[in-house]
C-alpha cells in the first residue's frame, strides 16, 4: 500500500504566539513564515486578524510573501471576524479561513450561555459566510476532546454540507488519552456522512504531556492533518511539537505516512523561533534540545563510540545537527576520555589513559563538565610530570 501524506499545519505564529512573553512583531513573523515555507509546512496559520491591527498586518504581509504553503487566518464564528480575515488574506496565493466555535457542553453553557441547537446553527452560518471569501474553509470544534461524540458528529456533518474542507478536532484542554482521542477520530470517520469530502485534523494541547501521542493516535485512526508548533510552543503547556510528529512519522515507516517537511532544517528552525520569541528550549526536549544527541554516562558513551545506533534512534544529521556529542562528566568512562583526547589531537596509549583517567576523575568531581581547555591542561601537566 502506498504511504499517505500527513499535512503539517503550523500554528507557531498563532497558537504559539499566544504564549505570554512570546509576542512577535510583523518583521519577526515574516522571517519565521518564510522559513516555515522553506521547511515545507503545508499550512501556515499566520494569526488571528481581528485580534489587533498588528496581527491583521502580519497576516496580510505573510500572505504576500509565502510562495508554497496555504496561509490561514483564525476567526470566531461571527461575520465581522470572518470579513476581517477575508480581507487580511486577500493577497494569499492559497488562503484558508479557520473558523469555529466551542462544542462541548461546558463551552456551550459557560462561554456562550447557549444550546446545542444554537451552536450548530452558528457553526453552519460561519462556514457558509467564510465560503464567500475563500474556497478553503477549516472548521474547528473547540474543546472537541470533551464534546459528546454524537453531537460532534452532527456538527461535522452539517459543516461539511455547508462547505467545510477541513474539520479540526481540538483537544483544547489536553485532557484526552491517546486511545480516547484516536477513537474519537475513528468514530467521526465511521459516523459522519460524506466524511471523505473533508480532511480530519488533530489539534492537541499538552496539558498532560500527551499532545504528540494524541496527534499520532489521531492519524492512525484516520486524521490526515496535524496542527503543531515549533518547539511545542502554545497556550499553557503548549501544542503538539512539529519536530516530534515529523520525526515519529519519519522514524516509523511501519505507520505508512510521510510529510513534506525537510527534517534537516528542524534544528535551525527551532533555534530561530526560540531566539525570536525569547523562549529557551529545555535541554532535554525531544529532537531539538541541547541534550537530545549528547551522551554523558560511561556505559552509553562506550556504546555510541563503538556504534552510534546502540543509543541513538535518529541520525543527528537527519535533523540538521552535525554529530552526537560525548560530554565528559564524572560519570564518563575511559573510552569517552580517549575519544575526546583523540578529537583534539592526542592519541593516548592504554597506560597513559589509565593515569590520565585518575587525574580526570579528580577534576570531574569538582566540575559539572570537562571541556577541551581542561583536557589540554591535563595533557600539559601530564607531559611535564613524565617529561
Ligand atoms: O485549542 C484550540 O481549540 C484552538 C482553536 C482555536 C483551534 O486553538
Ligand atoms: Zn489550540
């Protein structure tokens, strides 16, 4: 069976930028959008045009420069939002309006003080209205993760009839278990009339650390688009991390999916977003964290020096990192020390290594990490002693 494409919908500039302290100006957004386009994302959610004049301008300017990706603007389910988004997107080669409304009983009661019937009507009206501005209309059922499946199916069916091309099923609060989220997608595939006329999309939040697992479960069960952000940035605990889903799909050919992302750009992309947003990446972050390809314990280092695959499932070059690093700490062994000495030009014999290793342990117990300056110093003192 041919492998199937998963569309990557990047929302770094919308959901990601909602993070406190991460606000970007238009110039910065343009830099990121251009790089996302080069990275190969299928859709760039450029912003929420009605939210501020600055965001409107960003969506408009991004629409002008993006060459390949679809450019998307978020709206609520009301005419004004949709008109403003239509205007902001008018220069885009491939515009998409992303409109929607909360569908869970909690949102219906507390946010809208409304009823299921009224919400359904608003959803349909919003999609129909958005169709006056663009062909490509994505509908989001906010808090779909906690929405009753029968009602969600009804909403999906009606918005498809109204012309929605994509159905976004957000786990807005990051509540679902992967099995549960996957079953929700499966339920929609099996119970919504004309479901093949639209693409199902996963939009998962990371409140319980399950955003990536939920998105993967979603595509296994029939979704064909994942909404995600660089470095997993986003509201509260964040969104699904783009680099994670892309590499899972790549490292698991058994899933039979592919994306158009150039994975070799992932590391630089992560760095760019982190720098411009002023949001450091946690060192142990999967794929792009500083320690993702660093080995520091003696047992692991010995394995990696003999064959990288003993402790690495991804070749670091696949994500744009030149090589794995062997970090010298008090937990390192002789083979790591010899390896690092060799890297700076010293080929040490076994006898020399035994002596140097004892010296190394003394220094390593006083420092977090031994660097090349320390190694040069050790070698100089060693040569003085024996010379
Ligand atoms: O998390 C969410 O439900 C959203 C929607 C606005 C798509 O971000
Ligand atoms: Zn979201």
